[in-house]
């Protein structure tokens, strides 16, 4: 595993994004885990800038789609158009044919269009008029949701939310960080001068190498124990599925690699429990009315389970 390359990518994105090291780390965790990420936050916090900085840093192609109620599946996947000169239909690729796709405000489009994107995310291919086209490798989707102005939106069903390996909140910057943002963008846009420090093929190799990061049996037991407690919780209508367990393990491997290790520690898993599992849970209505949150519930669950001691890894 090229740990230095992982570090260089984080540092390169930080040349544009100020003070969001944890969010950058989580974003790259989703990428190395070969998953997709849901960014949920208010407008203006740098979600698009973060996606563009990632794409530039890894030398990848980038497309952005603003999701609206009139967007159709063909607007995402592409369509066939008749060529009068050749007398044949020619495939016109949609924006999904890219390495990094920013699906902006995914909850503002109709379920049919949402499903077409999520199918591409899962299958890594699109099918148009019976012909299948593979997507580029790597293929990474960053979808955003605006938690305000919910009129006329189409919330993603829980089964589709489950397809995102991580959900990230950026949050407001600290005062000192916001001053640094003003300084950094006062005369120039640092994104314009950002150079790539990796290539898409190297990211694909990192994704393969991530699979070799060691997950010891005690750590696997810890993952399964946490997930099982969500299923047993009386506050939840639905706990995490085995996809949640797999997501936690893969994200743990990716985070360990980003932190320069070839083995996963329980602390890696603890750091990822809320980003990986919270959006997969469904609170009972009475718990929601009491003010309970999925994040608070997961904190409580982590306090109830014994953390294994991992002292030596091969």
C-alpha cells in the first residue's frame, strides 16, 4: 500500500479546502473503500469545491449534475441518437461516464431518475436500448442533499440510502478557519492552480491494495457486535443490515491505510460508526418526537460494547 500517496492526496486537497481535514479523510475513505459518499449540509460550505479538488488531485475526469424535478434517467446515463449519414444509432454518453460525479441535490429529482443513478453506482455500468456500457474505473459518486427547503423534494428511501458507504457533514468553519478562507481566496482561486498528485490508475491500485489491509478476528467481532446492537435496540424500527457491517469493515481498511497502517484498529471503527451506520437506521416515531437522534443512539451503543485490545498485527 502506497501510504505516501494517500498522504499526498490529503495534503493536496487541503491546499484548497481549509480546516476540514476530517471531512477530507472521510471522503478519501469512501473512495478507497470503492464506495460512494452522501454529503448532507446547507449550501455554501464547499461541497462542490471539495469534489472538484478531489478530482483534480487524482487526475480524474469530473462531471456535475444539478438534479431537478424534470431530470430524466437518460439525462444521466446517456441516449442513442440517429446518425443520418451512417444510418445507425450512435450512443451519446451521459455525465455518468466520468471518474468523479457530483450529483447535486439528489433529493430534488424524481425517484425514477434517482434509481437510474443508484443502479449505475451499484453495477458500475449503464444499459441503453439493450446495450451495456461499462463506467470508467475508478467511478466515484458524491451526492449532496440540502437539509433545508424540503418542499418539492423526493427523499431517498432507506434502501437507497444504504447504497452510500458514508454520510458526511461539513459544518460551519471556525472563525480562524473562515479568516484563512478569506485570505486564501482574496486574490486567486487556489483550485485553478491545483496540480494532480496521482492518476486514476493509481487510485484503482490503491482500492485493490486496500482489500489486503488486515482486519483481525477481534475487530470483526467488534464490528458485528455494534451492528447487532442496532438490530436489538428498542428505539429503532430498523437496524443496520449486513451491508452496514461490510461498509464498516471496508471503510475501516481504507481509513487505516490513510493513517499509514496495514491493519485496522478498533479506534478506526469507532471513528467510522456514525458516518457509516447512522443513515442506515430508522428511528421509531416516538423516539424522534422525544428528540432522540440516530447519532446519539450510536454513541450510546458504542458505550455498551467492550472494545477489543489489538496489540500486534502481522
